C-alpha cells in the first residue's frame, strides 16, 4: 500500500507563539509531497521534518488570512535560491497571484522555475488535481473571506486477482484488466464464472480532509463523508461559542459534531486561539469527545498516517 501521511508543521491560529506556529501541513502520498497552507515560518518547519523543499510540487492555500500564507513567499524564494527548476503549482484565491508577483517585482526577482498558478473560487466543490492514484477536491468553507478546505482522496482501486484461479480457468491475458475491474468470465463452453472466483475486493480507498478556517457548516458534511482522517479547526472552547460564530470559526464541540455527522474514522483538531493555555488542551479534547470519540490534538512535528 502506498504511504499516505500528514505531518503537522503548524497548528496554531492567528498569533504565532513560542509553542505554536501558524497553519501548515505536509501531506505525503507515495513519493509526492503536497503542502497545505504555508503560515509564517513554514520553511523552517519543513526543514525540521527533513523534507527537501524541492520535493514539494503542489501548494494549496486555503485563504488569505496571514496565518495561512505569510510563509509562502519565503519558501518560494528559498526554492529559487536552491536552484529549483521543476514547475511549482500554487492553488489559491486570485489575489494570491497578484501578491506573489508584486513581491517578486519589488525585489527584481526572476524565479528560476515556472510558477503555475491555479485560481480557486469558492462556491462549489471542484476537482483541482488528479494523477494516477489521487484526486484533490476543494471543500468550500464558511469564513469571513473566500476559503477552501481540501479533500485528498485515493481513486478506487482495482480488485486483487487470485493468480491460481486465473490459471485454473485459463483466463486469457487480455481479459485480466477487465476482471480486475469486476467483469465476470465466460468460459469457451459458455459457462459464466462470477468475478469473486478470481478476485478479492480492493482495499478501501483512503482520504484526508482538511477544514480550516470555518464556522460550523452542515454543507461540509456530504463533501467529507466517510473520510479516513479529518482535520477540523477548533479555535474556541464552548464558553466562547458566541465569539466563534461572530468570527466565523468553530468550537471543539462543533468540530466533533462535523466528524460525527460525516462518519469519518478519525479527527484531528487544532488552530486553538492563542488566548488559551497549554492546560486547556485537555478541555478541547474532552469537549470534542462529547460528539466524536476518536479525536486527537494536531501536534506540531507529529506525523499521522491516513488509514
Ligand atoms: Zn487561521
Ligand atoms: Zn482565517
């Protein structure tokens, strides 16, 4: 099975502190690296994760609050200094493209590599990336400004063949792909042999959903249903419920509720407001657990496997 992991590079909120960096996550699938959000200091965190900058091919920016992208120009500049030549794909709201180009122009920097910018809009979920194993879709969120989460999803996998049965029934080679897709087999005498004689069901496709920042929104639920792992912001505790609503953020209980309704397997929470202290972490967990049992804190530097 291909490696599918998420490393939390930053899990803080608007104000960086000594303990928490702003949002950034590195997703590894097989030998590909995707960066989701790029808060201030992300490049240092990527170094700590011992991943070469040059391996990151796609960067997805959820929205243009500084805690989600102020590290982008620094990282792009380092990629330039390190002699990157491969294309870099950046996804985000259209203003991000203007911001990047203004910064490059002001410093007379001509990037050595090609920047491919993909504008994201936010009304409906869109497929924004596809390769042979994966698809990435946006998750429109409910925040003060245009904001998208991202769903990284494995494509349905073929059924697994039972070689001894293929041999026994003398299945011709050209039929095997069809059988892996679920076809039955007709023998030369016209007998139909059902597909499950030749194959095992495929492994269930895995998916990772990233939702930050957002007010509580039921519209998210169908877009992330049955995900293997969900990261959902939880900026506030329940006693700041009114503030969460006003600032278009979520509480830990609401993050748990979304996970519960979407029937995901596991939930990570982060983006806690800097007003809270280290010892409040357990309250975040216990409040989220009132709605969803399998929840963990998104810890910086920690890698979570998507399973
Ligand atoms: Zn934020
Ligand atoms: Zn925000």
